[in-house]
C-alpha cells in the first residue's frame, strides 16, 4: 500500500504575502516546497522549481529515469500537506514500477532526519487531517 499524502509539522517562517488590504497575493508553503525539492535533488532526482498555484500551494515535478512524480505543498497554518501522485507514461506499469514507492521512502527518511521537520505522518488521500495518527512510513501495510 502506498500512502501518497503526508502531514508535515515543521519550523519554517511564515512566507504568505498579503497586500495592504489583507488580501493574500502569495500563499504560504514556498519554503517547505523548496526544502523538499532540495532534499530530492540531493538524492539524485531532477526536480522542477516550485510554482505558486494560489490557494492550492506550491507544485513541482520530479523526474527520474523517464518516470514522473507530481508533488504539491499546501500551508494550512499549523500543518503542511504534501500531496504526491505518480504520473507514469503508461498506466499498466503504475503498480509494478518501484520508482514511486522508492522515492517516497527515501524522501521520508530524509524528512525524518531533518531537524526542521518535527512530525511526518503519511496518509491515504481520503484520510488527510483525520483524527487518528497517520503512518510513519509512506509504503507498507
């Protein structure tokens, strides 16, 4: 089983930008998205720069050996949500390809070793922000 979403509790400055009327011009989460992108680059993945997607947060793509993974970081105040999705060229390879679970497992290990992140809980999409604690690993039973 692959849990494609993570709840991240982290120490990053608030990077949301508001205009003089209090309207949000740039949603928060850029620092977290850039940190995750940098971690993935250090792991040897090609990572696009995070792009602002308004209230949805910050999107970026990872490519490795012709495979693609989409990620989005959303700032919800106390918690950041990392949503991921494997984007194979051919859907019949989606389940048997180890690229996605390996990437998530390697990322999880680095997030847990990074002192800026306090908690990392992996969940299924429908369980994001559920009352019960999430899993400590993105892949497993």
